[in-house]
C-alpha cells in the first residue's frame, strides 16, 4: 500500500452512509497521534466557557482525579469508535456517557458546543500540523459521526455539515469565552497532567509547549501570560517538521485505538466499559446540582 492509497479508499465511500468506516480509517490509521492530541485540545477549549469550567471544577474530577478522568473519557469515546453505535460495547459506552451527563444541569447549548469541538478542532489541528489535511469526504463523515453521537446523547438542534459545526463553535466561543477561577484550576490541573506523562525534568518544558499551542482567546480566558513568538514558533515548527517526516513514512498497516495510547495509565490489567467513569447521585454524591432526571429522550441510546 502506498501513502495515499487509503485516502483513495476513503474517497470511494459515501460519507453519509459509510461515515463510521471513514471516521475509523481516519482516526485509527491515518492520524491516530494527531487526533489524540487534537481531542485533548478540544476538551481543554471547553474549560474556557465559564459554565463548563466551573462545573468541572465543582465536581473535582479533573482537579483531584485528573488521570482517571482522562482515561475514562478517552476509553468511552474510543469504545464507540472501535465497535460502533449499535454494538453491545458501543451501547454500554453510550449508556455510561449519558448516565454521567444526566446527573448534572448541563444546558443543551453547552453540550452542543462540546460536540462541536470534537469536529472542528481536529480538522484545524490537521490543517496546521497533520501530514495531510482532511479531505472533504473525511470532514463530512466526521460531521455525520458526531451528529449521530449527539443524537444518541439527546442533544438538540445539531449542526448537519462541517461548516455548520464550525460556525456554531466560533459563535459560541465569541459569545461565551471568559474568566472563571474554577475553570483556571481545571486548566492548571490539565496542564499538570500532561506534564506528568514525561520525565520530571521535562515538565516545565511540556507546560510551556502546551501553552504555546493555545490561541490568544484561550490564553486570555485563563489569564495566562501570552507565550513569546519564539516559543510559539519553536513549538509549532517542531510539529510541522514531524508532519513532514510522517508524510515520508509508509502507511500504518494496523489500526491504533486510543486504548493503546501510553497516556492511558489507569488500567494496566484491562477494564470493563460498564465500570468506566463516575456514578454520581444528583445532589448527594459527586453531583453538586439537585434536579430531576432528564427525560428518556435526553438519555436515549
């Protein structure tokens, strides 16, 4: 197989009907490392919306149990990618995702915005740092994949095309990005988690490199000092050099799923999808907001 043969395969498929196959080919064979980094950044962006960052700080999952929260989020999303929406494993993962979200008073707008980051941020990352950009087929398949995920999560008024996801994300960030003390604590904890994946002497460098990848809107929302042009140029230049090197490599022969990532550290002996995540009781354990359970439609599989 040659470097662009898989892209030809993708372009032979229907992004509306074959969206799962296209998305799986893209994220597990074409861009597994890049998509992992981009989804990390996607979730991180959401903290800059105060209603999201404040809730995450209140639950303490990302500040006190950062590694477990990272692992469980990645593994639950990965299960759906690997096994599909209609498989037993995929349905179990969706039930877990819905059970956790239904325990909190999260607005539909916030939920939809988080979903938009999963579509838009990877595309923008690959535009900047990927060995190639996403094709139109891949962009649309990604939009359909997350529209399907959103429907399973009961999210209303979902965008249909990539362009609609992008417009929704940009408008929401322009309207809602802002300072929140709790969100800053979640951001600091996340940067600390990423630094912990490397030898201790490298931790300050990893933190600086992570900040150098953030745009000014994010930096300003968390009230960090803006990185220097040198730091940004060095970090982003290194990623572009990596992309050029990857482009010269032979295509991956076997899929790489998120569960295989070295950053997943909490389950060395394996895991049970049904046991992933948290089990909050509204108003009692793990959930600061007492409220009535969402309707069956909002928790649909």
